[in-house]
């Protein structure tokens, strides 16, 4: 009797899907027609069904059209997570407009840059942030309308508040706009860990396909309840918003993460899906009160947006019983490209970002030329191809040509694929430490440091060295339980656990690691601090 061969290719786990060629706003219409009385969103005391969410999106779409916002024009959303954000996103798409999300932590310079660069004709702005927009408005030649949202939203002096605008409008859908499958619907700006952020051109096709890929890969159901504190301005939060809507699930919103309130909402709403970034898991695993909270309703926790040290995920599961799965993506891919198997924990590989999303291809190429395709286990740059890959960068043809080559997206992330199709991300191409010609991934050393019980958080950079080029230096946040942890102890702990050339040469203890809102370590900030120390030392030495 012949044994049936074991299938090990990604296609075994990710069969092809069907994608309706519809404008992005029809994803909401789909949910409203199938589950009109399902609760779509909960935020504080506000609760909206899908029927109500669809009606409000229609009213705001009418209001925008009445203001003269036309197909293809950009509208910025400058606010924290709230129901109006979801309403505005789908309304803008409904009239053929382009949504450009803005980080609510931006200051005047950053706000002016994005409003000007995107050539936004309108901005929907949280009341508390209105003064920032007003301060730069006079220098913006394209911005015609500012729409305040939230308690105490003013009207007059050229402003009409969100409630005032939608009050007289009908709840029926506006006249259909001729929107193409490849037309742009969203213009998020990349996180900008280096230089100015770039606008990423995402089409209706990109978002529709990626939302469906996420629903299928994450096994979303219309009975699910998602905890969403990840900001909607970030592509991870935007994906969760869209996937939740398409699945007919309930999104429970938080303006920002706070552990006690998050646990209260999980218990109150019987949350089933919990989405996080690494800093949240790091915080929760170090939080003494975590053991007092019952998370039995949560099916799984998905972690993305930045590399997760496997030890952190293991600790969280030990403390809560909730499995942690890693996913991977980037703004340029709408964002999801990889996800571990959420339906079978025997297929979950904690060190890996998982298998390819449905209908997604990848290759690993050599870092030097980007032209030689590598085999299983060989480390190189990850390249992605699929229906979720962006159309390009806004007003940046050279950057577009560098990132998109023969329909492949060169991600700038370094890693490898094992023989079973699981992908392992090691680090950013530009963040690799160069030690005597060897490439060292900072995330690999960080993952090792997290295994020490005294490490609450860690970041590793390449410190300039006259002989080696660069040597690994670690910045470490001590756990309260290990206040006397020393540099010598940590170096001794790490020595011999990795190749000698990857050995940590120096440890500096800090109160916090600088990170973006999505959890990416701001290594350039740490490197700048290091360079400043060198300059000060040189100056003091005469």
C-alpha cells in the first residue's frame, strides 16, 4: 500500500478566492443587505447597526457631493478611532473620492506636509485637532473645506460641522459614480522611518481583495466581535475596519490602548478576536494584573506591524491561554501578505509570520542586485506579487520604479522561506548591521534578549566601529522585577547563543524604546543619539 504524500506547499493552505469587481464602498452595502440589524460598531455609548451605518455613509456622501468634492479628489481624515471615521471612509469612496488618513499625533509641520502633498480639497477633523489645521490652512492652496467632528464641533467662519452637514441629507444612496476597479480609493502615507512619508496609491481592487483575503485567512464570522484600538489611520487598523465590515462582524473601538479599559471591554462585549502590535503584548506580559482577567472568549490574538519576539508571544499564551499568531504586511500591499494558520495551532509557527495570503506569490532575491532568486532557507529580500499590491507611490516615479519591478513589490524586508512555505522576516534591508562584511539582523538579537527574564523591552542598532564597520549595541528596558540587571549579566547571557560575530558588544539601559505608533522601532532615533554621543566625546577630547 502506497502512502499518500504529505502536501507541504502554501497552496494547500491558501486556495484561490473569488473577488467581486465592485467599488470599495459596496463592501458596506454587502454587509448592510445581508446583516442589516447586526451591530457594526460600538464606541463608548454609541452603537450602530449595519443598516444605520449604511444610511449615515449615504448622508455624508450626499453632503460631500453637495460641497463639490469630485471623483478622484483627496479628502484627509484627521481623527482618532470613532464611528465618524468609518462613515467618512465609505462615504468618500462612494462618491469616487480618495481617502487620505492622517496620524492624529501629527504636529503643524507634518499636517501641512500631508495636506499640501496630497492636494487635499477637504479634511474631516476631530474638534480637539482643529487648531492645528487652522494654523496651516492659509498656506494650503487646495484645501477648500474643513469639517469638524466630535463634541463641541463648531460651525460658522467657513466651517460646517459633521452633524450639521448630514442633517438635511437623505439616507438613500447617491447617484452611482463611474468608478473603475483600478481607480485609487486610498492614499495612506508610509510610516516614514526614513525621510518624509510617501503617499501610497491603493485602488478599489487592492482594498476589496485584501479585505476578502483577511476575512478568509482570519476566519472572520458575522458573529465575531473585534477589539480595535489599532488606529484607523494606520493601514493595519484600516484593514481591520474593512474586514470587519465585509464579514458583518462587530467592531468595538478604543481611541487608544489602555490595559484596564481594554480588559473591561473584552469582558463586557465578549470579544472573540484581539489584534495587537508587539508593544502591546510586551506591556501586557509585564502587567501584574493580567492574570486577574478572563480572556476565554478570545479565539486568537494576531500580532503584526512589527517583528514579535517569540518569547513574548509564548509568555502571553502561558498567562492567558490565548494563542498568538503572527501576520505580516506593509502599506504597499494594503497590507496583508502573510498569516499563520488561525484555525489549527499545530500549523502555527511562532517564529514565522506565516504562510502567504490567498492568491499571493513571493520570491526571495539576493540583497545586492535583487535579480537572483534564492532557494528555501537562503536569506534575501522578500518580494511579493498579488491583487493587493499598490499601484505605486504618489508623485514619486523613481521610488515607484525601485519598489515595483515587473509587477513584483520589493518590500525592503530581509528574510527567508522554509521548505514548507513559512516565511521568516529577519529585519529591514536598510537596518541590517554590517560587521566586517557580515549582515546581522537586529531583530534576531532582540528576540534573544527578550528570553532573559529581566528584559521588558529591547532594541539593537549598529554602533560605528573603526575596525568592524559596525558592532551590535543593545538598548534595554529592565523589568521592575530585575532593577539591578547589569550590562555584564546581559552580555554573558547572550554570549554563545548566536554566532560570535552577532555578539552584543554594549548594553545601555533606558526608560523606553522609541517607536512609531504601529510599534516599529525608530532605530534612526537611537542611531542619532549614538552619533551625538560620539560628537560630544570627540569635542571633549579636544
